[in-house]
C-alpha cells in the first residue's frame, strides 16, 4: 500500500509539472488573445470544480430512466430547472407541449413450448399494444425483401408469432451495416442552393415499416419479436409504433440476441411453437411534457441567441446515463461554469434540455414551432448526444460554409 502511495505521489507530481507547463504556455498567449484567455478560465474552472459527475449520478441513480410522459422525466425537468437557478441563470422555465398518450411498461413474458420448452427474456417495445392474455402460435420467419414478396405469405400467418430478420453474429460483430440504406445517404453533401433537397431515407424506411405492419396485422399475426442484436443477454429498446406517442398496431417485443438466435436455429430444423404475453398501460388523454430552458443574457446583442442543448429523456430499461445523461449534464456543467465565471457573452446563451428525442426529436420540433419568429436570430446551436467519451468532432449538418470556423475549434482540442 505504501509503495502504491509513493508511486501515485511521483506520478501526481509529474502530472502537475506537465500541467503547469501547459498552463504557463497558455498564459503567454492569453494577453494577445482574449478568446484563449476565456478558454483557459473555463477549462480551469471545470478541471478544478466540476460538478458534472455528481449531477450525472443524481440524475441516473436518484431519478433514473426518463421516458417521455413519465413522472421521472417531470422530476428531471424540475430538478434541472432548480439547478439552472442555483447556478445563476436567468429566464429559467419549463416550456410545455402535449403528447397524445403517455405509456407505462407492464409485464412481458415468453417461452418456446415446442418441440421442447425454453424460457425467453423479452421486453415490450414502447407504445406497443398488449396481447390478448397469453397467446401461443407457430413462429414464422417473415423474410420478405420487398412488397412483391408478401404474396407468398398470404393466408399463412393467422395466429403466428413473427420474426423479421436473419441474425448477425453477436461476437465479434459482423461489419455489414444493416442500416446502410437509411444512414449513408445522409452523409452525402446537400444539393446546391436553389435545388430541391434529397428525399429523407428515414421517411422511406418508416413508410416501408407501416406497409409491412399493416400487412402482418391484416393477416392475423398475434405478435412480432425483434432481435436486440446485443451480446450478454442485453435488451434493446425503441418504439413499437411509427406514429409518435400513439399505440402501435401489433404487440411487439425485443428478445435477447441469444434467444433470437435460438429460435432462428430451431426454425431451420423444423416447426417452433411459442407462448407470449405482453401487458402495458396507456394514458386515455393527452399528457403535457416539457423542455427545460435557462439563459445567460448577452451584453451587446441580447436578442441574438446561441443554443447549447441535449436531450433529457431516455428509454426506460436503463438509467439513461449515456443516452443522454452525459450530454444533458455536460450542458448543465457548461451553464454552471459560464455563469460562475461571469464572462459576459455578447450574445445570449440559451441552454435547452429537450425531451421526446427518442420518439423522433419531438421536443426539438415543438421548440422550433413555438419559436418560429426567433429562428432568424439564432446564431448557432450545439447539441450534445454523442454518449460517453471525449468529443472529437462536430457534425456540420449541411452547414459546410462554417467548416473553417469548426476546424479552428477542433484544432484547439488536439492540444
């Protein structure tokens, strides 16, 4: 123990010397560059007095998962608003919008009942409807690659429990990108100004999903099982509907990667029978939900706004720490440091913790709708939703004219 302490002391001293030299070098530039001087103050404040981890632990451990429409998310709204006030921000408030229905997870269970019995671990997709009690039926692999392939399943799905895709290896992961047709077009440069924009590939995906789900329901399918595609019995989560906050058409659940592959292997050798039960609850009326907002008022151009934001909501199977507690608490920490240092920005800095992100950026869209008249005065928006780890890049989101500025910012991070 003593040797370890001595070693730690030597390492600590070495780090102090290195950091000291870095700060000395920075100090030499500060007199000539007021921006660098402000940067140094901000970095020093966060390095020496950060409250980020304490806040992240409170959000994750004491409040927990924050599904949009849930009491936990409202607790998070209220707590972050109080923290903004504590840190000295002004115009702190909750901005309300309405969702059609809140959804609360109930029980979900499943098992293979033939040719032998295997218990399975599942979790209902969000906003998925319930089964009619315990239902059982044959498992069918719906391997249609296009609408033209649906014909071979006509009249053969009544009472079936359906799986939709061939599983990929869990470990090591297969390099094939199953979402290539959705995401890769988004990486292409936008068309020249004045020409029509490219069609949204995600909208194309949603439309195909709607057509498929409607066909499965019309054919009498009783449930759909989705591959979590994660190792170690981890579950995935997303919506069981294509209409945000509305009940989906079919009972849908995620099953562990191992369970999905078990079913797939057995299907290749013969018929498989399953039993499944899903029970959730849905609010009968619309529910009011909120974005949390606070500001540091600008000194020279207070009507012009720079937004720092992240989404506060999460799915409900975990604590929402990395998606997106990290981003939300980084925004909260930025608010704390900037307010404490009283740097007096020229423009107003508006800190926004959005909700409804997991259902399709709903809180962001509602914010834009409510502030439509102000959009021309928003100078920039930096949104943190990259999970844990060091931020190494900034997505331009088609704003290629700003690349020289962003390149200069990122160059500083390299040091």
